[in-house]
C-alpha cells in the first residue's frame, strides 16, 4: 500500500514523513516503507520462533512542493491513497486550505479527462461508453465534486483505473498541529467527512522530537498530550480502514506473516494472494481465528476438539484468521 503525503508548501509534510520514519535525518526524497505493528504477529513469532517474520507494510512518499503540479503528481497517481497535510500549527484556515488542495487535485484530473475525451473524439466509434463515463466524471469535477464521492460501478471503475485519477483515490487528511494554539478542527473535520475523507490531528513536530526518547518513555509523553497512540499508529490504522483492508495470517516454523487483503475477500482470493498455485489447486482452507489460537496455541489440540474450521472457496476471510490452504496442483 502506498500513500502520498501532499499539501501546500511548508505544511509540514517532511516533518510528518520524518516522524513516521522515526528519524530526523530520514531522506525525504526516497520512499519510506514502515512496518504495520501487529500484536498478533508478535504473539505468533514468539510461539514459532520462525526463520522469517513478515509484517504488512505501508510505503509513504513525501511529495515535494508544489505537490499538485504535473511533475509531482506522478507520486500521487501511483499511490493507493492521498494524504493532505494541513498546517494547523501556523493557525491557517483549515477549510480554505483543504478546499484549495481539493481543487488542485481535481484540476489535475480534469486535464487528464479532457485530453482523453479530445482523443476519443478523433478516434472512430466503439468507445461510446468510455466517452460518456468521462463526461460524467468531467461534469462532477466541474461542479467541484471529487470523484471519490461519485458512485461508479465496478465496470466503470475498471475503465477509469488506467487514468489513475487522483480525486478518485481514498483520502486521508492530517491536521498538523503544534500542542498549543490549535485552531478549532470541528468544521474542517466535518467538511473532510462530507468529501469522503478521514480526518485526524497529529502534532508532527512533537512526534518527531519523541523519536529521540527511548521507546518505553514515549507512551507517557503521548498520554500527557492527550494521545492514546502514536501518530504513526493512527495514520496506519486510518489507512487500513480507509482502504477497507484486513489482515489474514499464516504461521509455521519457516514463516509467520500478515497478509493485507480487501475486506470481504474469499478464501480463494486469499489463497491467490499467497501464490497463484494455491488458488489454482485450492481444495480447502483451514481457518483458526487468532483469538482462539491465542488461548489454545496447539493446532493438534484444536483439530481434536473440532475447533479448526475447514472452509471452501467462498468462505469470507475475517481479520485475524490464521489460514492454511490445502491444495493440489
Ligand atoms: N510548531 C510546529 N512547527 C512545525 C510542525 N510541523 C512542521 N513545522 C515547521 O514548519 C516548517 C515547515 O515544515 P516542513 O515539514 O519542512 O514542511 P514541508 O511541507 O515539507 O515544506 P516544503 O517541502 O518546503 O514545502 C519547518 O520549519 C517545521 O519545523 C508542527 O507540528 N509544529
Ligand atoms: Mg518538505
């Protein structure tokens, strides 16, 4: 999963990026890949002591200023979600800045759509459906409605997908604030929600300073600032729910691993995520919910008591399911 950190010049993108990396000397010109903390993986790793442990990861890009110009939009286009950083520490007008980002994002989409429509007009017939769909998208943007708010069918989304339209991507908005002097975020939060985005406040400067303290002490500092979890943890969990992802798990002596998949994925799709052979030769999926394994960490025992479920292709995978795919190719 890739997330592009964008926003107006000086909004604090690089500060947030460095806080996410845990180091003030992080190279902001390079992608940053962070591990998604997962207590279930910690437990399974402790139990199995495997050769390898693979957590889910999220990659962040610090999109340089000006973030929404055609050159820098590439980073946004290749990402699965966009994050706007709004500078609240400077007590700017959050709503105004948010809307400015929205229009710059939509202007970029509009130019892509207009070019494509112009080309379709020159080409011969046969692309009527695409042209109509693009007109609908264009109308929406001209009415200042980002594409993430428009209801498209799966089929329409497939047609739009090659254009990597930025306002169609899930949106996360971070109000970047200093501990003191935070302007009221209520109206901005509501506006972002109406635009289909998720909103959270992070004190990036403070979080970056925290990186210099030992891990054990950070929690206390965060608590004193009124935060239950670190900004990094909150960004990561917001990204997971924004993209509607869950994790299933696999375990063994060789590897303990978290696999992010779309919520609602079937056992067959989960198998295909691991390897195409597993999907091709799929027989059954053995499922142990993590909480069950935590209380009885003994597969043989669980099998004996009939607590391990054996499911077919259509089974809907749940967050924290420990899967073992039985297959034959
Ligand atoms: N007080 C306070 N200052 C911050 C915070 N975040 C960023 N700053 C300051 O704001 C200035 C700009 O922050 P950057 O993180 O460099 O912003 P940017 O968006 O990367 O800026 P450009 O890449 O130059 O467009 C720096 O001097 C930061 O120290 C914050 O949460 N609180
Ligand atoms: Mg910067």
